[in-house]
């Protein structure tokens, strides 16, 4: 197996490099826009610069590398940024997928595409794979358009939808709900946390595992990959406070309407993951186990 990862500098991309380079008989090609963040961490993993929005680059790299699988993680995932910069969002989330589908068809590559719970309206949840998509923001629209391109691909494909991914990675600037709550409460800062949105949070390591199982089994179709537990962000924050023994009294319960954000968020999503469990052998961590893993990664001496 020769697996090419797009977006290898991102959170999921880094977790995939870490996981796949341990697998016997698997050759990994990491690709990303910009310098390789993992050059010193995994010097044995080959890196190829790749801007997936540029068709010629995609076709050239695929022609040269001839992978058996692509795991496509590169995307613009900042929901408000997508709403405000729609052309840039479309280029990375949709046009790039069209280039990858074209290249996969040329070389008979198995394509694993990562999508999102934001393709759904938020009217109900948790959701199975056959639920009807109806996005309420431009990010969701772009990811649904990408799913439709992948579904039309004439070589084997799989779409993995995920929700509220959290984790830590090397030189990764973005925070997540665990670190945000931990650091705010440690600083004695009162924070407002939404209690009318529901998600099934996903540990980045679990999502990487789901991608690997899909590639290894050459699975096709749509799979929902997340934890089994449905929580509001406020409930997640309470668990973080309890784990670190911090003052949960600093958590202020609010409705999503408290915040004026450019993009609407679906109120209730979350996933039914039975299909992934049964067909892929997927086994996610609980949120408490995820917090404990992050604690070991960010505070090794603790």
C-alpha cells in the first residue's frame, strides 16, 4: 500500500502520518501547502509540496507518486472564514476535490474523503449515513458539493463524515475545546459556553484510525466517524473542569443566539456510528478518555 495524505500539516494529517508510518508494508507520502512541519519528527516519511487547488500540481504529483490510496484531509474548516471568504472556501473545499477525483480516475486510486456533520441542517440528531443533507452555512454547502463530486468518482471512494474534532499536534496553532476550557479556568476566567447545540465529539486519533481502517479494507461508501456520546459544548466543558479539578462555577451556560457569528451553526447533529463499528471495526474513545490522552500529550509529567 502506498498512501498519499493531503493536508499533512493539519491536525488530522499529522495524526495520520504518525499512525500510518508505524504500519508494516505501508509507504506514506505526506503532502501539504507550505513547509513540512513534521520534517524533524518523522524524517523517514517522504514529503511532497502540494497545493491541491492547483490542478497541474495534483496531476503531476499523482503521476509521479502513483499511490494506491489518497486520504484527503486538506480543507478550509473555519466556518466563519468560509462564510466571509466564499471564493477561497470553494477553491479549497470543492475545486481541489474535482482535481483529486480526476487524478484518482486516471490512476485507479482509492479516495478517502473527509467530510463533516455540517452538511446537515441541525434539525435532528444523532444521524445515520442515509440522513438527508441540508446545510445551513457556506462551509456545509462547500463540503456537500465536494461529497457529490466524490460520489460521482469512477474509482473506489469512501466519504468519512466527522464532528467536532479535537486534539493537539506539532506546531499547530489552533486550540480546541479541551485546552480552551482548561486554560481559561486555570486563569480564573469566566467563559460563556453554548448549551443548545449537540455534537458527538471526535478525538483526532480516532478519526485517523477510521481513515486507516477505511483505506486498509478498501471500504467504499459513506461512514460516520465520531464518538458515541452526544453532548453540548457546556457539558463537554463541565467534563474538562471535572477532569482537571477546576472551578466549574466559571462556566456560564448560554444559548447560541448569545454570539453574533457570520455563519449559522446547525443546532443538533451528532452521529450514529454503528455502520463504522460493524463494517470497519471502528472503536472510538470516550470524551473522558480523550481528555486524559490530551493531558498526557500536553503535560507529560502530570
